[in-house]
C-alpha cells in the first residue's frame, strides 16, 4: 500500500460560481482565459482531478454571458468563449481572432 504522505492532495471540485450549464455542456471557468468544457447527454459530469488540473476551486472569475439562437457566449476580461451545440464549431475570440477549439496546444 502507498504511504499516505505520497498520495497527492487535490481539490477537483470547482467553485460553483464558476460553473455554467448550457444544453448538454457544463463549462467551468478556471481563469479569465482557461475553461473546462464537458459534454454529457445524461448531464452526469466528472469531478475528479486530471493530470493537468488538480485544483479547480479557484476564486470567482468575473464574466458575463450571452445566449444566442445557436450559441452561448462567455465573456471574460481576456477572451470570449463561443460554444455551439457541435463543439467543432466552437471557438475562442482572442485579440480579435477566432481560435477553434481543436485541442491544439491545450493542456493535454
């Protein structure tokens, strides 16, 4: 058995003020330009640490939201996340550029 001092301590449950739901998505705002996006048709989501993010209990992030007919927008001081029902159509607006959510250069 692993010694208890070798077991990593994590805080994977996010601050409820930073969690948003839209259609089948749960979107967690971890920072003003870091989001966790989960999609579940059953609306069952996972609250466990990942190898990339052990701590999701961040302080509240300032943001506003806007819902359009086919998309959900989350606006922070740094970026705008635009989520569509088809995640492949979603993107981040950063410095006036639309950057697709294709996992290029993400946290892994």
